[in-house]
C-alpha cells in the first residue's frame, strides 16, 4: 500500500483515536465535554483562590468516574484503558480534578475493593462510587516519603480494638474525606485501616501556600489515640504490598493524565502561535517556534501511544508494576518539558492564569514528586534491569 498524502490532524497527529473502540471513544468524549463545560471555564479561578470545587463531586460520580475500573458495588466496571482515557481528559482540565478521581478510585476505593471484608465493601464502596462519601489515602509522613516503610504511625491492639497514633502528610482529599485509608505499623507488619474521619482523635489540617495543585485539597492527618473496632483493619493484605499495589493503580492513571496536561499545553501553544504576530508575521511562521511545536507534538503523541500500550497490557492482565514505572517516569518528565516549552511560546502571557499553561506546569511539579518521584522510578527500573537494588 502507498503512503497517504493528506495532512494529519494537528490535534491527533498519529490518529491514535483509531486505536480506541466505540465505548472508549464514547467515554473519552463524554469526559472531554464535561471538562470543557464544567472545568475549563472556572479552573483558573479555583487555582487562584486555592479551592477544590466540591460541588462537582456528585456530577463526576454521575458520569461513573469514581472507581470506574472496579466491578460491582455501584462501580462502572470499565476496562483499564477507559479509566486511563478519563484521567487523560480530566487532567487536560486540571491535575487537581484528576487527582481527586485517582485518589478516590485507585487509592481509597481500590484497597477496600481488593482487600476489604464484604461488610467494609458494602459500607463504603456504593457511597464512594456515588460521590456521597469521599476517601483519602494516608501513607506519606513528615519523615518518610520515598521510603514509606520507615513510617512511624503505629497501630496497637487494646482488647478487641485498635488504637492508632501518628501523623500523615501531604494527603490529597484529606480535609474533605469521610474515610481515610491509613497505613500503620502493627507489632507484625504494615496494615491498612479504614478510619471514619469523625472518629475522636482524628483531625485534618490544610497544607497552605502551595503553588502547585492549588485546585486540590492537600492535608496533614493527625491521629491521636484514634480508637477503632477490631474490624476496621483491611483483612486481605499485610505488609508494604498493600499500599504499593494501590500506588501502581494510581500511577497507571497518571501515565495517561500527564499526557492530558501536556496535550492541553501543546494545543494552547499551537493556537497562540498562529495568532500572535511579531516582526510582521505569526510567531508560528518562525522556524524556532515550529521546532518547539513539533517537539511538543511528537512528545504528546509518543506519550499517548505509551499510555495506550500500557492500557492494553493492563486489560490483558500482562502489566507489571515495573511497566507502570516506565510510563510514570517518562510521561511525567516529558509532560513537564512540554509545559515549559509551551510556556515559552506564550511569552509573557504564559505566566498568567489567563492561559492554562503555567497552571499545568506548576501542577506537573507535584506529579513529578508524588506517586514515586522520578528518582524512585529510575531506581525501580534500575533494579528490574540489573537485579541490584540501589535505594539505600
Ligand atoms: C500535592 C501532593 C499530593 C500528595 N498526595 C498524597 C496522598 O494523597 N497520599 C500520600 O500518602 N502521599 C501523598 N503525597 C506525598 C508524595 O507521595 C511524597 O511527596 C513523595 O513520595 C516524595 O516524598 P517526599 O516529599 O518526602 O520526598 P523525599 O522522599 O524526602 O525525597 C526528596 C528528594 O530525594 C530523592 N530521593 C529520596 N530517596 C532517594 C534515593 N534512594 N535515591 C535517590 N534520590 C532519592 C527524591 O527522589 C526527591 O528528589 C503528595 C504529595 C504532593 C506534593
């Protein structure tokens, strides 16, 4: 067959849409429309005022996006690729909204779904899928981030009860959560606990003055003698495998999400370059600008293909945690590069919230750090390649 001669669509240059089935396109388009109508018009203001739009939670739930890749208990039960595509569209709007959905579905609902008792599932999952209850995931602490096994939060038995003491830090959704999935060290191993946030001794304090993920709630969780019944522990998992498996789920969404943010930056730069004139012509007509636009387009298409490939592997049951690390490592650093390049195309306008670029750029700095920093994913992959763990 010969090569076609037409000019590809600048917004889907490699025609990646052809890799999606009808249902995936429907889900993707539905989320894209929601983002265009409900997020894009106001997100600059939410970011500026540092508020998360809680009023959107029920609407996000009505689209079936909360715990969407889980089966049963009111969850939509889509394939993993569709979940990834939803993350991509949400993050094209704002990383904060994607983070809300990731934390709710992958970090709070997933451990209950995978490791919870039937009673725990019945109590929390339908309410969380419907947006009537919000969850958060407490793993990181002030003194243990990349090395969460060094946690100080302790859970001790007292008769039939558990008593939790400790502090969790940087917890997305913390201040708006109804239930916190808290990982704590017991006498034997790390265990996950479901902590209703109205339990005496539990409090959440907002992390203030963030310059990234401002349209997202980030909190410190304080647990002081938090007494829970014996059945508050997740029965199905012990050890660091529990939290790490949840992180793999959420990182998978980030592989797609980062490309959503990158795509939004590329498109903003492309639109701007075509209309902004200097030296008597659009800046898009300068070779140096074209190089930036081409580099961004190639990066977004390559990262999207990588995300879709990992999605297909997950749906086939062939995805290992180290595969997810390839996507998290590369797509986030590439997205950040795209955002910075787009910012330069917009010149001075690129530093204001009138355009989405600097908001995405600042948000992506958090994405580079959370869910395993770039250094940690490099070490995970280094170990996978060589057999040598170089973490410590
Ligand atoms: C906005 C936001 C939201 C978050 N949400 C959540 C949440 O919902 N739940 C949760 O539990 N956590 C959350 N986190 C925390 C996040 O997961 C941690 O910030 C992350 O794991 C890194 O930990 P740290 O910030 O303590 O950095 P550190 O671990 O102190 O790392 C600092 C630097 O040292 C590097 N480093 C560390 N160890 C090594 C090593 N062995 N070799 C080479 N370099 C190394 C790191 O890569 C990094 O560059 C969130 C963070 C942010 C910013």
